[in-house]
DNA sequence: CTGAAAGCGCTTACAG
DNA sequence: CTGAAAGCGCTTACAG
C-alpha cells in the first residue's frame, strides 16, 4: 500500500518556516509567537498533517506504551484488570499492548523478549500457572524496564506487586459465617501451591481459631482449579457426611455456585441449612438464587493501581531503587446466601 | 531513568564489521556467511544486544501493531474477541494495542486520532452505542489504514465487516422451539435501532411465517439493553397474560436466564411448560438450571477472522480497492431449557 | 560475501 | 521569537 504522508518539512516549506519552529509550535512551546502557532495549526489542519509518532518516539526514545501479560484475556477477572489499566493509561496518555501467555512459561518468556526491544516502557504481569522461575523478568529488570505484578505474583523475587489482602478477606468471610450462627464451617479451597489460595485457607483457619472452633479435617477440601465441576464434586462429598457443615467458605464463586446448586437439588435449604460465601464477586454471584455473599476483589481498581504505580516509575527521573507492594482493600458483599 | 543500550554500532565495532553486515546477519539474510552469522549471534548474546525496534519500525515505517477499539473490555463477548485477535496477531508477529471507547463517541473519535499517527497499521473496531456517523473512520480510510469492523458495524458505510448470521441464527433457534412442540412462541428482543437485534427479530418472525404461526403482538417485547433486569420485567408481563406462551426466543442469555428464574419462582416448569432459548453462549448458560439452549456466536473465531482479514490487507502490496464482509457461522447449542 | 553512505522524520541544544 | 545543524539507531540500494 502506498501511503504518502505530509511531514514536518512539507509544512515548513509551505509556511516558509523552519521545521524546528513547526515542531515547537505544535508542542505549544512557550517562546513561539501566538501568531505563528495559529498559522501552523491552521496549515496542519489544512494539509491533514499529523506528526509521525514513530519518528517522535524514536527521537525521544519514549513510546508511551505499556505492555500487559495475562494468562488469558477472556477470564473475567483479567478483563476487569485490563479495563482498569487501560482507563488509567488512557488518561495518562499511554497506550496498552496486551499479550496472553496462556499459562505457558515458554510463551510468557518469548513475550518478555518481544517487550525487551523497548517498545514498552514498562510491563504489568500476572504470572502463568507454570511460572516458578523468573529469569525472563530479571532480564527486563536489568534493562531498567519497570515491572508491576498483580494477583499471581512471584515469590522470593523482589518486585512491585499489587495484591489484595487474601488472608484478611478470608478471615472476615469466615467470621461472617460464624456471626450468622454457623457452627461447623467447611472450606472449598484452591491449590495450596498458589499463594493467594493458601492465604485464603490460612484466613479461614485463623477465624476458626479466634472463635475457638475446632478445625475438622473432613470439612476442608482443596481443588485443583476451583472449577465449577470440582465444586460440585466437593459439595457431594460434604453432602454425604454423617454430620454436614452448616456453612461453607469457598475460595471462589464458581465452586460456591455449584455447591449451592448441588445442595438445592438435594433439598438442602440455602442459607437456612447451609450458608455459603464465595470469593471474587463474579457476575454470576448476583444471578444465582439465592444471590451469593462474596468478596469483592476490586479487579478494576487493581488494574488502575498497577498502571498508576508503573507509570509513576516510568516517569521517575532517577533510577528506581525500591519496590512497592500495594494491597487493595476488599469488601465483603453480604447477600442472601448467608443471610439468616 | 538512565538506560544505555548496546546498539548495532557497538556490536559492529566489537567485531570489526560494518553495521550493515550485523543487521543482515541478525536478519539471517542469504548472502552473509554462516561463520559471520554465528559470530554475530554469539556476540549479540554476550553483550545482551537486542535490536531497538522503534528505530527499526521507524526506518521501515512498519510497527507491526494493530489497534483495537471496543466499547468495554470487561464485557465477556469482547474479551473473547480480543483473545482471538491477540492469538492470531501473536502468531503473525503483530502486537495488539487496545482502547475502550466506553460507548462514548467523543472518546472513540479521540482514539482514532491517536491511531492516525501510524502507530497502528490497521484497526479493528466494534462501534460504541452512540456512534451513528463515521467521519472519524473516514479519516483513517483516507490515510489508507485498513479497518475491520465486527459485531456493531456501520450501516451505509462501505467497510470490512465480520458479522454473524443473526437472521438465520434466530430463525433456527425459533424453528427449534417449533420442532420441540411449542405453539405460541414469545420473543424478548433488543433495541430495534441496532442492526443485529433487528435481524434476530426478523429471523424469529420468518420462522413463525414459515410454519404458519400467527405473530401475536403481546408476545413480542423489546428491551433497551437486554439486561438481566429488563428480562425479569418482560417475563413477569408474559406470566400475567391470560394465555401464556409455551416457548420464548430471547435475543441474549441474560434475559433468558432471568426469565427462567422468574418462571421458576412462579412454579412454571422449564422446559415442560415454557421452553427457552437464548443467544450468545455466555458462561452463565451452562450454569443456570436447567442449562440454557443458546446460539454460540463464536466470539473467539470472530476475533481470529478480524485479525486475519486485517493483517492480510496490511500486507497487501497494492492499494486495497475492495471491502469484505465475512459471516461467521453460528451453532445452536441445544441444552435442557428446550429439551422435551 | 561485505562495506560506506544516505536517509527515515522528528527533537533539541546551541546560536542569534 | 526563530533557525541551522546534528543525530537518534536502524535499513537498504548501490558498489565492489
């Protein structure tokens, strides 16, 4: 495709001015007469001139672009985070380039290589499930490209992190079940090799301890992916117990929803016989009957915070010699599934 | 932040070769000896050299970047489309920069201005609800930046479009209800000023006509946004009718789900008394009990198709003098909500 | 198979 | 308030 664009030079020739003057006029520089500015702007409009931003980026070695690596875009949590990132970035004049690692360490690593070529001035990352070593990010670090991790963040690797207070959120969720009168509270948890799910389990335990409830082993079940299907399997196990729980704290909403459905099919009343609390505030939580009590993890705000921190570090004059860990406050949304 | 990167020149000096030779060696050009290539690659690795891709983009005036404008990233349909776009783009060596118009014509228009500066070699767009004129896209057209629209596409504006066969899908969905024995089929539709929802209504009507069913006015209801809440309102109206429908074709899954819930609360059995079909295959459709029969709109494939068409046009040597309209085939997923 | 040179379109330090 | 000049780091047509 042959494109011929108007350049600064063309404009300069047209107006009998120097290219440097044009450049400054377009930047609304102080030290360019109002008259000239107006002339330039008018002519630019007339010729349909827009600055070649690649040339500009190149010259200034600034792309005003941040990269984002997520496992998958079509997971609602990530799409909310990305939305928050885009919102903050847009308002700050940055563009957002997205990549999916699809939970492949190989792809994640290849993406970091693409991002090295200083197309992006900074990178926001949610690690893939396979990722346990961080050499590929160390390389970006060495190139002084600021990084911010969110949700699935590296362990034993100093870095900027945006997280939620999983422990405390789980603690409060469990305590809420205690407050509405549950005496035997079960837990449907995620893989304990993942930090956030471990923290949720710990929070659950801590609430039991505080209220002097014994932890009953057969009421605690860990799943691989916290999937809808796994939730149903665990719910059936709980249902088969001689003495059933009267409350369940689930580490996400999918398992909570499938548990509700399994119980309802078996004529167990929610919340009267079993109260249920989920985690994440997925759209489904406001649709399932009864509506699900859950923890709002403020994914959009996480994205905003990640972008804010990243852009601040990009624009920092001096070398960044510190990392920050920002904890986003969650809130417990109390709905019918736990209201007695 | 002070960054000092190794350049081609540095490499050249180190190796006693010309920068041009290095450049070609890294490109694996024919006409560079194997020996030299190996030497260069080794040294590049050693010095941690990566090509400055901005300089490269600038020189070649190719950014290998495509822009995507969606109303909102956190709508599941769009996140699936974006996922498809990213997948195809990644495999083709392109990056994807995303923007949200948030259904604001002003913001959409501003984004097209950002994209004009040839950061993106092409743009994929789903129009915002406010958008009824297309000057801002005509400008991109004039600059010979290829455009591909999907889902909400412009009317009366020649352009590349990726759409689904809404009419036919609705026709089949309605015919399916007839086949399972429904005699009086209602419709919960979307705003008739939106092409796709009008087409779905037309498909519904056509199926009735084909099977010589009368169209009963009080069985057809149009909503503003096809929201969950509106679905419930319509369902209640249908419930209050002296003679209720025995089947409903809904233009999306949210209204279908809320209709199911309203009926169930009123002791109407789904699908025995009323069979229900939705549209879009949202995750909720496989969770609601009974599982919802719905139209799989293949959002991921739409994204792939959009990226494929766009990249083909970007890489086309000659000027593009034609536009393409690609229709993605949908499929009717028959589940319990309509199985008798 | 390799090199020297020009130039992509800007921006900016310097000069006036 | 404006201009001339250098140069960012590549790529490529040309020459040998």
